C-alpha cells in the first residue's frame, strides 16, 4: 500500500499518523522544519480530546504533563472577582479542562512515533505540489516525488496543501490583535487554578497557570499599538507582586475565525489550522484539529482496507466536522465578546443558563449521523477501549441483540459499569457505536 502522506508534524499531523498506523496504514510525515518547535502555543484541551490522546496511546503521559483546569474566573479592571465558574477537577473520566505547555505534548507524541515502525518522519522537507496520489517535495538540494494513497494537509494556518487544492478561507468575522506572553516565575504565584479573564474593555486580558511556575498572559492590543513596543512589565506587575519572571516568549497574534471553503479535493484532506482557525476564548483550537484527525483516521483506514470502497464515509468527514467546528467557533466569538467587552457585557455571564454554558464540557453532536436523540454524540465509554476494540460495537443490557454482523456485542454489566453511569445514559436502549465511539444509532428494545 502507498503511504498516506501527512504534511506537517505538529500535534495534529503526528496524531493522525499514529491513529492511522495503529490501524495498519503506513504513513510518511513531511515536516518543513528539522527541529520540533520549542515554544508554547496551545494551552488547553477538554476531556473529549484527552480521549483522543488516549486512543493515540499518550493519555497516561499527558496526565503527567498537564494540570486540571478549575474553570473560569471573571475579573473587573481592578482584578476584583466578578464571577467564578468552577469545574470539579475530577470528572467522570478525564478532567474536563486540562492545561499544558504544547512542547511537552509534542515531545510525548513524537516519542509515540518511535513505537510505530509504519510511520516515517522526514524533517526539512518543503512540499511543492500535491495531488490525490502523489506529493512532490524538496529535501536538501533535491526534489523528490512520492506516491500517496491519500494526503493529509496538517500544515497550519498558512497551509500549502490548502492552496494546492484551491480552497480559500471563509471569514467568520472576527479579528483582534493580542500580545501573548509566556513566562516561568521564580516562585509559585499561588493563583487560582483556572482561566482568569479580565473584563476590561480598554485592556482585556487573560491569565492562566500551565505548569509548575509556568504561566500564560494575553493582552488585547489597542489600535496603533504593537506587541514589540508595548512595555510588558507594567502589564504583568499586578499578577507577579514581588516574584520575578523569565519571559520565554512574547508574540503578537491576530486571533481570527476562519473555515476553509472546502476540506477535501479527491483524496487530499485538510485538518487542523489548515481547515479552521478560532479565537482562543474557550480553548478549543488544538482540540478541533485533534477531533479532525480522530474523525478521519478510522474512515480513511476503512477505505484503504476496502480498496477505495468507502466513498460515502470519506465524504462524511467534512459533512460532520465542518458544522461542529463552526459551532465551536461561534461559541468562542460570543464568549470572547462577553469576556472582553467590559463590566456591562461581562454581566451577561450573570444571566440564567450562562454558568451551564461556561462549564459545558460536551461538544455538540455531529450532524447527519444516524437518527434519534443520542445519534452523533460521543458515548461516555472512557476506559472501555480494550473491551470495545477498534471497530464497530453494540452496547446492550438485556438479551443479546441479533443482526449486527461483525459488530462486537458488549453486554454492559456491573463489572464494566460499576457506577451505573453508562447504563443511566443508555436508558433502555441498545446503542450502536462507530469506531470513534460516536453513537450511530440508539434503539429502544
Ligand atoms: O473551559 C475551561 O475551563 C477553560 C477554557 C479556556 C482555556 C484556555 C483559554 C481560555 O481563554 C479558556
């Protein structure tokens, strides 16, 4: 089988490679740089995304390098607490919010590559041309062409693959310039362990702890200000007291909301920032890319196993992922407006239902999957992967259901479900799960 060529060895590309290789699909990962990018970027993933890291074999390692996020705290311009939306650090499976430093996650994922000989990673490779069945790239002084069974563009916001398939970015009408500062402090700041949002219209700001003595600050820039010229010490002073900080990185970012006009051309697919970009206000940027990888990997593996016989399954990638990511981007924009618009807009958070919205940790159901209330939702089966296997499965509680062909039949007993939470969720239904644990059908007995 020709390899799936993955352009970009960031967390999305590497996760896609791992998920494919675990299903027996050879992968060639082409990365423009020779070294891993050493500086912080993404800082948060939710519990659904940790399940994806689990599927890729790195959840145990991730829990060691991350810390549970305690929720969201809104502060006024003088840093007085306006509201706290607190998460319980121990959810039913993984913590609902997980704070981390991206280079730590990338090291974990790169180490996982070493377990999977079906993956080859080539650094220093600049992709020149992409088709459904080949990729041409420059390495050192020479050009190479490799045959591909599919191509995944995981090459970030300025994606070459996106350009190659003629997709553009559709603007969801959000652009703000922010200064992002990462620092390591000489001592712990003893800050509350969630995300702090300063609801100051003049200088909206975000602050959070990422690891031991490691912190992230973000400050919205005013028109005409540049991150390079803005003195950072007065901005950090209220958070630091007399503790000194070593700044690891300061950068200007334009937070944008964009979705690619198409995510696929033939057997070339876009994933992660190549397909969508979101403002960071609900911490879903990297998670969206990892959800892409998880959604596509099992479908592509099934298609390759059946020699191209799963055209509809491949079509469902964009059909499912695009509305999901748009919904999350819209939520990020609304949350951002409420959090950065000053005291008055900040008071929106006192309205009934807003607390539940701020703390909601399940993402919207995938559209167009089966029918019924549970269809398209992620089943709460954390930890059951060894029982469910890597294919389709059927969960049942009564008599063994018939007519499910090669699906794995799993009787949900006390042993599998000691707290009864899974059976409460199932109600009196028999539940058909896809390989990615999304509910395809939930049938009343
Ligand atoms: O959902 C949470 O508890 C935190 C979400 C979050 C993460 C990172 C940045 C941010 O502004 C919000």
